[in-house]
C-alpha cells in the first residue's frame, strides 16, 4: 500500500450499457484508502489493520484521512481507547468488505482453475501427430494431476499472456522469459517410402525422378545435408515447399515423393515400415523443448508431464540403433 495524497480515478470496463459501448466504473478515491478503511473498520483497530496490510499504523491512518477528505465524512472515531465506526463508515464498510471478498474469490477461482484444471499445452501439429500421438497410450491420463488440454498451432502462442500453460517448441532453447526443458536434439535425414530401397544401386536414379516435399523451415537443413552428402548432392526432379514437416512425412509415406525430417519425429513411421531412411548421412538439427511459464515451476501437472516426456525421449534414445 502506498500513501499517495492525490485522488486517483480508476476506470474499469463494464457491461452496464448493453445498447452501447461499455460504461466505465469510476472510482474517484484511491483503492489503497478504501482497503485501509475496510481493514480498520473490520478489526476496529488501526494496529491490526496495519498488520494485515503489512504497512505501518501511521500509513493506515493517513489513508483513512485521505478517504474521509475525499468523501467529506468522518468514517472512524476514537472513543477513549476504542475505535468506533461512524454512521457514514457503517454504511460504507459492508459494501467494501463484500467487494474485496468478491475480488479475492475471482482471483482465487482463476488460480484454482490454473492449478487444478488440465495442463494446457500447445505444440506444432507435426510433433503432435508424429511424435506425441503414438506415445499417448503410455500416458496415465486417468490419474489425478495428469489431465491435459492439447492444442496445435503453427505459430508460437503467447504463453506469458495465458494462451497456454506450456508448449513444445522447436529451436535453440533461447526463450529467456520461459522455463525450458530439452526433450531431444533432432537428427535430420532424407526419408522416403521403403520401396525406394528395393534396389540400392538404383536409389539415386529413383530420387532423380522423385518430388522432394520440403518444409519451408527446412531449407537451411536441406542445404547443409545435401551439401555434405558423400558422393555429391542429390537432384530430385522437383521440389514442393510445404508449410509443415508433417505434410512432407505424409506425402513420403504415401509414396508421393521424398522428404527431409528429423528421424526422432518420424521414428514411429519408421518403426511401422511406413518410412525408411534413404541414406546413412544425417545432420544435426534443432532441439525440441518443453517450455512453460516461470510461475508454474512447482505445478504438479507440469512436473508430471515433463517427467513423462523426458522418460519417453530417453527411451527413444536408448532404443535407437546405429542403422537409424
């Protein structure tokens, strides 16, 4: 609480005018003064009000005087050693007590919803479809504290503004306002339908007749991979730029062409025989991170989800064979 002498006008949006723009609730007295008076009237003690508000008794008295001057009424009076509420103060205090209680309930409801509702996690569609979805059967969804609300977006949502509690992001982990946990660093390789490997000697010939489905975010990765490919770069018949790696993976698994992607993201498709790594050559890509608001550092829902994700990522690394 501060001890400002000047009157403060606060405006809040209201729906009191359904036929026009929202009206403004004007508060021509300082909120701190209202809070100080409400606490003093409830305790009938300046000292106890100061203890509750974590300020000095003189600060409480000063705020009460500001409110009395603004309203033109005495609100508290001393009768011997006792503090009494005047008639004007008695008319004001109950409404303030209920008003502050409503504020506390509203804030508490938001906090409880954030702490007890599902953990809201946003992620790239490719990660959700090709990495997370095949592993969700291992997730203890029915257990308390493990509930999830999953959404996908090609754009990084604003976690700080409350758009989500956490997100899976691809990059270098350099988001200074967020807590970041590295899940894995991807290994980028050229992928295609397993039938392309039927005759290894004819692989380059087949690629020369194939269409490369390349995510717009993979241009640099492809240049690095192709430029360092032993025996020289590949030259596919055509290149189709797509907005997500997931579309390239689907096209390649359908036999429509080839694609460049992280083998970690494609691991379920590779294991199921829908995709194959066409060359042993690979390059290091970006990392996949679980990022979250710093205020959720001790949230048990986030702790559960992070522990599960890291365990799944470690299991993948342990199961990976040199042939991949």
